[in-house]
């Protein structure tokens, strides 16, 4: 039986549509929610991701602004720019697109963004709150994965969830969110000796390694829920995930690439921006959503 496809594209549209009345309420109070994305350098993938983010802003009435700096920009200059964005009351969300040039320390950058504007959820304050289970601003990709599982009524409680990849932006926060939902979580990395031993025991498999075809169909347990976070461009130009497409014959549920996790990441970013704008509103306007 072919797997049920977890349609992130459709769900992301519905998340964005649900934000429309919240943005209208903010605007009626004279607050135009605004996201500023900083891009340092000219990475083509970053340009395309940012285009998608700005498009989603436009669709929801959120102001989306891209601030482009040359790859040679010093860390001190980047931090100074962040200070200005932090101090600007018209900016509610600040995101520095990754990857950064080699000379720039991503932790220093994450630490400089005001935690209340950190719509990537990567500031130590927000990651700390994630550990405690009460973060308003959660990293967008893991939050989007959970929203997708929820939409398809996939309960991870008591399941063995295996996360392949331990990045700070996906793997680690993904593991925390799954633990919070009472899954038993294993986190694998590139040094895991026999990856298949882990992936074959996963009821829920989240793959975020950035290597096309890393997980073959025979590495997936029959009936598993497979979430493919990878986005890899082949030399042919085709976009593929980290999981072989043939896993659709083994898994019970599978996210497509493209059209699975990617659009959910963008939708969560816009939701975080609206959350941040509501929290910044005089007298508060915080949704209980
Ligand atoms: N590069 C690829 N995905 C992301 C993301 O979600 N946030 C940031 N800041 N950079 C990225």
C-alpha cells in the first residue's frame, strides 16, 4: 500500500489563512507586523528560501523586508545591524538566514537577536524555554513537523521516534518537542555506526541530515511515519529529500519533497512573527493559540 502523503503545502496555506484575522486585528490597532530577514552573502539556496518567506509575508499582510549584506561583512557590523533592528519598534521578527560566512560565529549572532524578536527560536533563552516546554517562539522546522503530525492526527506518545541529524536548528529542538509529546527519542548523527539499526526500529522517523537518499526504503520499518526534512538539489536540478522516494511503499505516512516540511517551516515563521507582534502590542494582544 502506498503511504499517505503528508501535504505540508496545503496545511501551510491553512496556517497562513488562519493568521489573516490576527493580522487584521493588529493592523486595526495601528500595528503592522513586520519581519526582517538578514542575508549575508549570495548563497542561491538562501535567496530562494527568503523569496518564499517574503511571499508568505505578503500573503498574510505581514511586512517582509530583506536586508542584504556582502559576504565580507564583519561580525561586528552584523551585530551592530542586529542592535538597530532590536531597537526598532516597527520590527517584530528578526531572522538571520543560515548558512553564515565562515568567519561569523552563529552563536554570537543568535545571542544578539532580542529573544522577543527571535522568530527562528535559536536564542539560548528560547531554546531554554523549549527545554522547559513553554517557548512562544519555537524553531520553525520542528514546530512545523509537529503541526503536520497533529493535522493528520498522528500521536507520537509511547512511540519510538528516531531523529537523524543533531543540528541546533532542526535535530536537537525536534528531539525536545518529541520528548515533550512523550515519545521515546533516539538521535542519530553521521558517526552512528549502523544507521539502519535505528531507522528500522523507528515508528516515527525524522530525517534531517542533508544527504540525498541517505535513508533507503529497506531502512524504513513497515508502517512507519516518515518525515523528510532534507532538501537536496541533484545535478539534474531536481529537488529530493534525504529519504529514497521508494519508502512510499514501506511507510504508512510520508512527507513529500518539495511540498512537505518546507512550506510548514515558512508558515511557522510567519506565525512566530505574528506571535511576536501580538506580544509587543501595548497592553498585550497575545493569542492563546
Ligand atoms: N536556512 C535554511 N533554513 C533556515 C531557517 O529555518 N532559518 C534560518 N535562519 N536559516 C535557514
